[in-house]
């Protein structure tokens, strides 16, 4: 096999005309140059140099190899520099997928810190709810997926299926435990209660969120002895709060979702017993070792701690 170090020696011999001069240029010994030329001719399967007096002349094959060596070595140098830049966080790209409430709260702070610390790196963002975001990660459409799950529901589903956990093949970085809160119209009879049992809302019309949240809402309500009457369903949290504020129903939303939403006309209540969702950042095991991916995960974790 032809090696880059052999090509560098061949170019030096071609430029200087002798093994000794090439050795001086390369900072090595003449026997080392001779040995590498023998190895290169062995790999090429044909003579590359002809001794003429004190000088070395290239054969036709030698000239062809020198002609290509410049491009090969230049490409290798460029590749080495690019890899070194990525490894040193002077460049690199991460495609991030997040659910909307994560995009509006955790992601901006994390990306701002990444840009300040590593301005040569680039992080792009698209939105998708789990499990779609997790499938994007597995199919190679992103490097990091922000996702959430409800631990009790996940444990029950895992026990029922007899299989492994839904994220067991991924590297999981816990970010935060996100409490769910009740949202009712300001004029609602429970608006000043401060805390409410989910069963106290049994007779209310409901506004539900994303498919995974709707499924969890139904399970929580059924465990409290009733099936919620869902009049409206939307993935858009400001719309959920707007519908509640207009007196069209009640909702249960993650606190994270309410951080960037105006609650005009609505008020929040603690839900008892407490219900929480687990918010995490996910990546593939091999990607977790990529410097720019690891740095982005660290910034997401720091944003969550704040």
C-alpha cells in the first residue's frame, strides 16, 4: 500500500536529485530515505528511480506518481486541518431537533453559549415532537434530539411489552423534571384554590396538547376515575392557553411550556398528586464522542440547571 510518508520522500528525491540531499531536506538519514523508497517501489510494483551517476532520475512510473503526489498530499493536509479544527471545536456542525417548549426555553440559552464559546461551530434547529424526533436521530437526520416522556407511563408500557426501554440504544443526558400544572379560566370556581386534584376537573371540557401529552392526559384522568371530554386538541401551547383564557375549557400543561406563554385570562394551579415528565437530550453512542456534540449536550444541561 502506498503511504503518504513515502510520497513525501519521493517528492523530495525528485526535487533534490539524490537520497542524501532529500535526507537533509527532510531532516532524516540517507538510509531512511533509501529504505522508504524501496518500500514505495515494492508497493507500486515497479521501479520508480534510476541511478545516473550521483543523481537519481525518475522512471515514467515515478514521474506519474510525483505528478499525483502533490494533489494527494494537499488533500491529506486539508483533511488533517479540517479534522483538527473539528476536534478542537474551531468548526463542526450539529443538527438539533427539539419539541416546541424546549425550543423556546432551553435551546436559545444553550445555542447562545455555544456561539460565544465556539464561534466556528454551527448548530441548526428543527422542531418535532417525540417519538418522531427520536426516529429522526436513529435515521441519521440529526445528531441530538430533545425529547420527553412520562416515567410512569413508560414503565408500564415497557412491562406490558416485555421488551427493553424505548431509549436503551441511545445515550441519554437528563435535563430536568418538568412538573405539570393545571390551567383554568380566571373566573373558574377553582381559580383561587392554589392546588387541585385532577378528579375535581372531571366534568370540565378539556383542551389537550400534542399526541403524547393527550395520551398521558387520558391515562392520568382514567386513573382518577374519569375519561376527559376533549373538545379541542392542538400542539400549539399559546393556543391552548388562549382557549382556556376564553373560557372554553381547562388544561394541564408542563411548566416549561408556560415559561414563554402569556397566560392572559387564565390562571395556573398545582395538580395533586404531582405529575411530572422527564426532559432529556438524546444522541447515538458514537456521536456522543464527537466534540461539538458533547459540547452542545453540556450547554443544554447547563441551560436546564438554570
